[in-house]
């Protein structure tokens, strides 16, 4: 069908994204159609909501993973979006991240790297900047709270043991799990990660706060120092 100069309301019901969803369910809609429902309206210049959605989908590299890495400001550069529509898309993507998460409940035991990965992956896997967190634990390895330590490029100047343990000391935590992400997508630790982990482990021994693990999260999975490093004293 030639849709030149035709707005979505003039299309047959089975071709209009919202009506198509109501008739057949969301599973039959393509990515641009789903986005068009959130975008709702096109532009005064004749672009439909579906046209705007296709442009947004291309901006995200034609993948949900790529789209999830965009912030509201980046989404808003697409012609026809604007702040309100960009905020709607960003909110929908955040809802998707939270639905896919398996967060650790307060006072739940933190037993392995997998549980830490599931707790953080929806928030950290697709970030383009590194974040460094601490999970504060009680004497039975149960979660007390989490704390964001730093954000930016992970270097020793940004993650110093003094800042890393500050909240743990204040809250009286018995143990801690450190967590950060690798925007590169590869969770394998580099030399700086290993050096930092050794410093944190030694600082924890001096402070009487056990470093249970340091988990690196990336798009391709996670790396647990405790589970992956041989018994060479790093986290033992």
C-alpha cells in the first residue's frame, strides 16, 4: 500500500501498531512498531510515529541492547522525539531492565558471583561508563545495603580503599563484596583490576572487614575473583 502523505490513523486497523497489538498481541509487532506506540505522534512535517521509531531504532544500531545504552538526551536528538517522548522511551527501557533483574533482597545471603551478577546485570551490562559498587554484608554474609563508590573510568585515583570502605565502616559491616562493570563487554580482569583487588583485600584485613569477592560484570557475563583465581592468597 502506498502510504505517501497518509497518517497512521488512515491505515487499515491491521497495519496500525496500536490496533495490531490489541488484535494480535505484542509478540507480532516489530521493534519499530513497539516504539511507535510509545512515541504516539509524528511530526508536523509529515513523518509518522512509525517513521520516527524507525529512525530511533537505527540510532540504537537496530538492537535493543544498543538502544538500551542510549540516554534520554541521545534519544532526543532524533527528529520528532523531543524531551517528553525521549523520557517515555528511556523510562520504558528502564522498566525492561528492572523486569529482567533478580535483585538481592535485604538480609538475603550473598553466596556466589552468580547472585551478584543477577543483582546488577540489568543496570551495569550496557553502561558505557564504569561504576564501582560495594555490597555491605553482616557476619552471616547477608546483604545490609549497596553503595555506589564511584563512577567514571576505573582507576586507582577514583577507587581508593579509603572511599571503598568508608560506608562499610560507618554501617558496621562485617564483610563486603566489590562490584564494577566493564563497558568493553569483556569481564576478564586487567592488570589494574588485579592490583586494585589486592589493595582492597589487604585494606580489608587491616580494617577487620572481610572482602568476600570482587565481581566484574560485562555484556558477555561476569568474572568472580573468589571463584576464578587459584588459591594464591588473593581472596583467601
